[in-house]
C-alpha cells in the first residue's frame, strides 16, 4: 500500500527574503512582512515532497474534465500543483484566469517585430477586468484559511475593483475596505469598487501615501491586507506565466514584457520561472523587460542609473533610501496618464530585482505619448487595453529600436487591464481636440498624433452622410496602399 501524501499545508511555509535573516513561518500565520527584520516574505515549498506532474499537459487536460469543477475552470487553480499551499475546500475562486494569448501581427509591425513575433496576453478577460484576479483568488484563499473577515487594500483602481468583486461575488462574509489617493483614479475602476459595495476611503495624498496608511490600519485593526506586499497575492499571479507557456505549447518565448507599477507581476513572474526551471518543466527562463512610465520611473532610475541589483539577496538599499529622500526633498509625486502604474515607491522592489537577475532582465520607460500611441495601435489590432497595459507595448517598441530586442525575437507583452477600465483616456485621445484633451486628462505634452480615430461630424442629411462614408472609404483604401 503506497504511503499517504503529507497534508498539503505541510509543503508550504513563509520565508524572509533577506538571506541574513531567512526566518520561516507557518502559512497558518498572517504576516505581511518579516516579524524579525521587516523585510518581504516569500511563499516557499518543499518541492521534493510535492506531487508536481512531470508532463505539463496535465494542466490543460483538467479543463476538459467532466463535472465543471470550479478548480479546473479557474485559470489559476488548475495549476494548483505549482502553488500547493491550500486545501481544496478552502480555495476561493470566481472563475478567474480564463484569458487569451493572441498572436498580434498588426501590433507587432508597429513594435518592429517580424510576423509571428508578438503575442499579447490579455488579462482584461478576468472577472474584474484586470490581472489582479489571479492574485486575489490566492490571497482570499489564504484569508479564508486564517479566518479573516475584513480585507483591505490601497489602490490606483484595479486592486480595489478586484477586491470588491471577490467580496461581493463569494458570499463568504468578507468585508472590503479600500484606500484611494486624491490623485488620478480612472472612473471605470472606481465605479467597480462603489458598485460592489466596498467601503471606499479617499485620503489626501497619492498611492504611496494610501499604501502607507493601509499598512498601518491593517496592523492596528488586524485587517487582512490584500496588496501585493502580501506574498500569497504573488503566488496567484504566477499563473499568468503558466497560461502563457501553455498557449505556446510550453515553448519559452524570448521575452516577457510587463508594465512596472508596484512590481508585483514582474516579481511573481520571476518566482514562477525560478520554480519551473527547478522542477524541470522548462529548461531556461525568457528575458524579462519591465517598463515604467517616465512620470513614475523609480525602477528605471535605480537599476539603470544607480546600478541597483539583486546582489545575492542583499541589494544596496541605501541607494533606494537616498533616492526616496530626493523625491521627498523635491516634493516629486508620480505623474502619468497610466494611472495604474503611477507609483514612486514600489513595495516589491527587491523581489523584482531577483526576477531581473534570474531572467537577465532589462528596465526601460515609456512616455505618456508613447503609451497612448501604443494603446491606440493595440486597440486597432483588436484587443483594447487601459493605458498602463500599453506601456508594455510602448516599451517593447523602444527596446526593438534600441536593438535590445531583435526583430526576429518572439515577444509576449502583458496587457494587464481592459480598455473600459479607463474610457476617459481613450475617448479623449481619439475624439477631443488638444485643448479638450488637456482639460479632460489634466496632462500636457500628449498629442493625438496620427493614430487618433476621430469621429466624423456631419449634418443630419442623407447625402452628407453618404459623402462622409465615401470619403472615409477612400482614405482607408489609400492608407492600405
């Protein structure tokens, strides 16, 4: 008779990211930083005892199993062998992760890649419309495991939307508290938080201020924190990589390009690749490119100009503190049209450095102009996205022009959120004149350029309408030629 497998929770533990500390804690405990030294925490596994399938096609086969098992419907939990911290009966899922990897030759031509070279991973298909649902299902699962009831986050929009959706859709008694800053937050995202019944607290300050306050509140009131400083959030976000590899028949692309922001995705991706190589499911990781907005370029500044690196787990954090001190002294706030990545103090900086180290990564920035132009080209290619998502495409285009990405490379850009997350930016770019554009979006320096698809205003007369259609058709034919 074969020996019984160990309880699944015995396979997982929390570990301090600092190699000098390396303290370990049970997953039954709730920590959002190391109680010993204050550093970030990782979720680690005893892979020698975990029952990970040798053939990754097992994960795809689960989608076709009878019974409509919610765990197999989920694009996160059908890969549960690769995040084995939760008993099945505790898993909280709303059908997240049923997303699309699309070959995008029209956008690839804009980026500068050969046909077949660009793929777009469209996370806007998640229930809340962004990639955040991948992490929320894992974080809510752990919250349920530790009997948490109040959950909170600071947000530029997508985190709050996902948090509110999970609270309202699961009927498990979770109550949502959301902190937003007084800066830019897209109405599409704020509407979700309000519509799904979350307590929304708007403070005078930006995201970095809101992040500081929500951590203090979580500590004072014992509220379960749902930002990506929570290591369980990042476990769920690893599944984005699993689905990309699955769609490519587990053939590793040359590049993964992802927007920066709070650096949760890039950190999760790096951890996923470290584990997949260790398990022998892939032979090598792809290269990783993390793209900031130039108005929120902390990672680009620290890595590209101040030589910050992983340094075997001991990055020179004095360089980080010096830079943050300069931001405070000069009263510099993050400012970009891509509000989802409008962050100056990314909480997952150290984990992102690890990902860059393992994946031979690069960091770059894209201007708001480049972001909005790339967004327009993504939309014209068939998949609409929010501005922050388009940073990945804009960054890939810049890296191709710089010769960092070869024209013949196979590149996957992560589209993190749906285009209706920020419809104001889209309509203003295409439809408003420049003065209206500046007023609507409160920014300067972004022109509509040649990618704007302007609405045609005509009199309510049939002949005028027909002439407008004929003119449009002629222009379209000329453009094709």
